[in-house]
């Protein structure tokens, strides 16, 4: 995400690097490139100009011209302004443990149905709530079926009324059903609608007035850029929604919607969708996003994702195996599965400081582990448990069975051996200790 913007901002700051003397002229040149980068990222000219004027005012006010590292100070100021532009702080969703109603609105194809299920999945796991998904899209063919499929995938029930074509009535009946069946969270998935369609806009306004939701979320495809911002304003005039959800952010190389929607609508971005999987949903943190845009990584989010998959009992078991030199390919498979659950590989690498630049123009397939898994699955159980048994003839059989070359098998075995040694030296004191020392409430390491 934000690849184009990150690259152009990096070039802008490079104008200040290596200069023995910084002048107001080359600061102005840098800011000109920053403004150009923002406009290329689909930020409106007005906001881009306001942003640059703010940076210029603070730069000169904080004596960038006489600073030892003017380039670094400029990056810091731009970082703070980017964070401010996107909302400064994260914003909590308004839910209650006894009973809550969330209304989901947005354009056709914005990802409302998938988001509804992702949100239900997140609030089930993190808040221990019992959600019910309500299918109020009576217009799009197979919309109800889609909600049923994603609901089944996360074991969340779906309320539907196939004979009823009145979304207001369906929403009210769904809430009644939830109360009767011990559910304390109702997520209402509505039909996609265009802001120019007065009839449809009046309909969702009627749904809101009938159910009085605790939270209204406007879902928007981030890749539509400035159009998303304009649409958000039209919907907010009708619904006065509580927050924005940006979907498909993992495919958004520009970032215009994420950068400006808060400024334009004055409503916080609450969640971002970063993939197709049901757990590919993150709270939006403006400061962390500014870090990522400027190539500083996002270690805090990386650790949080690792924490979600971290099993302390399993880690202790793994530690004992490492210390006894019993770590095997079955254990390796478990590690791979945990990493895959954390999200796309390119997204994870982008959270490591400095790695986003290295992977910027590299296409990293989420199936990058497929070749490794094929080789391991082509081993016998005995070979997986005891890698030392794998001689030349076994390697040849494994290569043939996995559709790979013997060189690939040799490479994997060598890497596995090196990894085992490294992990033994760490004595499981790396990521696990890092996670244990992370204070998720204050977003910092103890």
C-alpha cells in the first residue's frame, strides 16, 4: 500500500541529503516535490497546498535551516502532519456488551458484505460478543447467499427473510430475532447504493431511524481515491455516520482516500481492510500509517498480529524441543501456518523498518511458502520427524514427489538446519519475549 507515494516522498527528501548548507530555496524545492507527490496520490490540490504550507511554517519555525540534520527534521515534521491529516489518534467503535446494533452502509462493490463478516469475526474473538449478521440487501443477486457463505466461514449465524422485500422490516425483525436467541451484537448489511439515487438514500435513512443503531460505518473502496471522499460527504449528509472503513487498502498504491477522507468529512477512519481473509481487518492508527508511508515500518502492528497467533503453551513446547535439538519439519510447518495467518507476506515485510523500500517493486506472492510446503509434504512422517535420515536417494524421491529440483530440496534442508541453530541460540528469546514485553494497551514495549 502507498508504494507510489512512499517512493515520491523519499525522492523529495533526498534533495536535502548530503548538503553542507541548507537554504530556504532547497527546502522550497523539497516541499514542491512533496506537494506533487500528494497530488499524484489523488489528494486534492487545495489539501495538498494546505499541507505543504503547514509543513513550511513549522519547518522554518523550528529552525530547519540551522539544524544539524535538516532532512531528518523535515521527515519528522511531514510525519507529524501526515498523522494529523489522517486523524492523529485511532477511534474506538461504539459497542456495548449487553446489546449493540451496527449499521453498514456504502456504495455497490465497496466490500460491505465481506467487511460485515470480518467485523463479526473480530468482535467475536476480541470482545467475546455473540453477533448476528442481518441480510438487508434485497436487490443484488446472490447478496444474501454471499453473506451466508462468509457467515458460515466464521461460524456466525445469518438472519434472512427471502419472502420479505422491505429492508426496514427485515432489519427490525433481525434485531428481534437476535434478542430472542441470546445474541448481543447485530450487524446489518445493507444494499449498495449511489448517492444520486434519492429513493435508495431515503431507504437507508429509514433503516437508521427505525433501528437507532449504536454505530453507523461507511464502507468505501480506498482504490477509488478522491471519488470515495466525495461519496462519503454525500452519505454523511444523510446518515451522519460515525466512522469510515477503507477496504482493499492492500492494493492501494496511491492512498488519496486514506489521506484526505478525515479532513474532508471530519469523521475518523476506524478500520482498514488489508486482504481477503476474514482476519485481514485492522484498526486504523494514523501515526502507524504515517510511519509506513515514510518507510519507517510498523513494528507495533507486526507484534500485535504475532500476538494474535501466539500460543504460549505451544511456544514453551517448541522451546524445549529446540534446546534438545528436536526441532523438526512438522514444527517448521506449524511455524509457516502461524506466519500465513498473520496476513500477506508483502504487508508483513512492509511493517519491518527499511523493508518496504526493498520490496517496493517486488511481487511477493502470498503462496511463497507453497514450494516449501510441497517439499515437506512429500517427505514421509519418519523423515519429517528426523531430518537426518534424508540421504541422496530420499532427496531424489522428495524432489520428484514435490515437482521440484534436488537443488531446492538441498537448499531447504540447509536453511532448516541453519534456522534450527539460530533459534537454539536465541533460546526462544526473540519474538516470544518481544511479544510478552509488549504493552498492547499503551502501544509500547515495556
